[in-house]
């Protein structure tokens, strides 16, 4: 089922969010997205099993290791890795997830959408959070316009 | 020792890089400078700093309607009055800064009696002129060649 605007709004209303797949490279989208959320005063927790900290912020190997638990998880990995992350989210009782979607597909695929559904997770899929952040840079506004023109922008409800 | 709080809002990392250069320059001049993003900084803590530098990338439609974006404005809304601090603004830009500084000043409202520095940098790095302006702002000596 396509993501609705309500699902987007509910996810972005969360305060403590795991960002799974944050790169240490400041030029990577996963890093800038994590920083964007932090600058917007989200309690954004980086998850990357390859490191223990990013920019001095503790980084966790899995969503299951985060204490206290997060309200939701933004998954910015490949779709292959995202399948495993979805299982971890379900096991950690994280019900709200966002499967990043952008150039190259990101974490969204038919398989990850089906997996989220099977696990009973409320999933936003195929979308980039930047498009929905107030006052977002022009490039992301244009991305949203493109989605509206093609009918793939979330509808109310 | 003079204390400085450098607080930045960066969309792509450019303004963050400039903020870090500003902090490093001030520290090299003996100022106790901290550098934090608008997400990490505590607005109330700025009330005790001698120097407050607030930076934001220049958002706008090419050459019109330049403005600070929402995360910077949200941080400034939470700022306490800064009657005793010297307050400076900085921005990074690609084409023009246009209405950026007027909008930043307007957002500050009555929190400060005046803004003592407006520093704009095309790109991420301080220029010699920028370093000299910072020195004047901080009241420290500038090296001459």
C-alpha cells in the first residue's frame, strides 16, 4: 500500500529516531541526513556496525543495542541490508520505520516492503525525508514537485 | 579569558566547516571558543559568552529571497537576551547574500542592542579579510605580513 501523508507526519513527529546506515563520510547522504535531523533537534542515534562513534557521538552496531529504545528507525542502507534491519526492528519492538528511497532505490524494494508488512511494521517507503522537512533546500523541494507531477507523492489519509 | 560561542546551521557541511575555522582561529588568538550546531547548542548557555557568533547557510531562489532557514530561526527564537555579548553573524553563499543579513538581524529582534560583525564567505574557508574582521570583532591583534 502506498505511503500516506499521515504516516509521514507521524514518523516525523517522533523525537528519538535511529538512523541506520550512517556513513562516517560527511559527503554521503546518510551522514548529511543524520546531521540534518540532529540540527532539527531530533534525538537522532547513528547505527553502523563498523564504528563506535561518528563525530564524537556514540554509534551503535544495531537498533537492538540502543538504550533507551528509540521511537522509530530511519533505514538508509541498501535494500539487502534493510531486510535484516527490519527483523531487528521488529525484535526490538520498534514499530515505525522509514525505508529511505532516493536515487538508486535506497532501502526500498518490493522485498523490504513485503518484509515490513509481514512483520507488522508501519513503514514509510520509497521516499526521502528531506522532501518533508520544513524549509528544506530547493533541490529537495524540486524532488517533491517531481513526485507530485508523477503522482507518487503521498496523499492525505 | 574571553569566551566565544560559535553556533552554526549547515545544510551540506560548508557552513559547519567555516564555523570550525572561525573557532580554530579564535582559539589561536587565545579565545576560549566552542563550536556547536544549532541542534547541539543550548540557547540559554549563550547568555554567558562574551562573543556570540551565529551562522547559517544562505538559502534562496538563486539571486532573490535569501534567508536563514527554519532550524536556524528555531534556534534564534529560543535565544535569551544577549545585552552584554558582542554578537556576530556569518553566512556561506554561492551567488549573493542579498537579504540574508537583514533577515538574520530581524530574527534576532531585540535580543541584542546591535550586531558587531557580518561575515560572508563564498565557500567554506576564511579569507585574510575575514580573519582580520574576526580579530577586530574579538578585540585581538591581527598579524601583519
